[in-house]
């Protein structure tokens, strides 16, 4: 199931995307008022939505709605250096001794087709990543049971202000500019993804392929990421995990190629969809 937040005629709604149509859950009489309540409701909520939408035709054409970020997560946590070739292109001799985590402030979240504002940065970079949305609370879970705590998946672009990223060892400033967290285009529920470690992902800048890999190449697979994080703190419904980016980022090119105003960045993941964002300064 593809669950989306969208806007039409000045109104915000949540819905199910089916082919080129969108079923409004509000119009369908769904009792869940927002995406977080659906996520927290788990399988029972999804089953209710399935039963409602199985007998309803789409209320809107997909092309007529503006897709929004599917959720504002409680926590947005991202792993660095999780693909070996990316580690190498960033000039590191070896992978970090432990999983390498940082926070993106949730105010960076933006829609799947919204603009990326470079702000004061002169070194804005792109990073296609598989985003994992937590469903059931996870604390002290093993890798064997970790995937059962996932609600669904999104495409994420971990936009990075590389110059500001260097200001602090935590990366927080350079990873958290407003608009530097486009996600979407919707949440694909976990039951639709047979193996999250077998998904091809790609990033294009102005139509030029910059990144192409598969989640099979992760150093730390998703289950191990959830195990590691939940050792320290509880992952809660609606938390978002960015699972790492492969090689091909602008920082790793020779010469370096950072995003410029007017550039269009497209991030794709098979089985989930694509997001596309133009670099444009806020007016």
C-alpha cells in the first residue's frame, strides 16, 4: 500500500495511491486523522484502510494533487559511511569502528517535489538513501526481530551542506538546513517490500546519473541498524532512519561538483518511487 499526504484545493488530506489515482481517507470515512495515527495503529489500522479502499474508486487524479512529505518524524536519524565505495570516495582508509550516526533536525523535512534552498551554503550535496519508517516501538530488539518493527519505506535525499557539516563533529548544522530533507513520494508499507536489502537506488542531477547501487551493498544492514540504535534508546512510531548513501556524491568527485541554483536532483528506489527537487533560493 502507498500512503500519501497531499494537498488539493487548499486542503491537506491523507490517502492511498492506486496507479494514477488517490483515494481520500477522509472521504472514505477512515477514523485515523493523520499519518502518525495510522503508523501507531499498525496492522489493525492498515487492515481497516484496506477494507475501506477495496470498494472505493479514487477521488482524485494523482496529477491533480500536490504530494507533501508523508510524515514529520519524531526523530530523524541517519547513518554515515555505510557503503564501502562511499567510504573510499570520501578519503577514508577504513570504515568506522562502530556504526556512524548523526541527527537531522526534523524541521529539514520537505516534500518530494519541493525546492531545495541552499541557504548560506556554497557546498550543497545530494545523497540518495532508503528511508525506514518505524512502526512498533523498538527498544533492545535483536537483528532477527528488527524488521518486524518497520512500518514502511520512503525515498530520502540526505541533502548536505558540506561546508557547514564541518563546523561540528556531530554534522548537525550541515545536515539540518531547512528544505534539506525531502522525502516521499509516499510511504510504501513494509508488506510490499519483500527484501529491503535488495533494492536498487539511483540519483540523477540534471538527467546525469551520479549514483547507482543496491541496498545489498550496505555495510550495516537495516536490521543491524535497528538493533544498534535500540540498544541505546527507544525507536518510536513515526521515527525515520536514513540508511546510508552509496558512492557518487558531489563531494567525492574530482573535481568536486556541488549543486548549483537551477539544478534538478532526482532520487529513485525500485519498488518505492522517485522524488525530484530543484535547487532554488527561497524568495
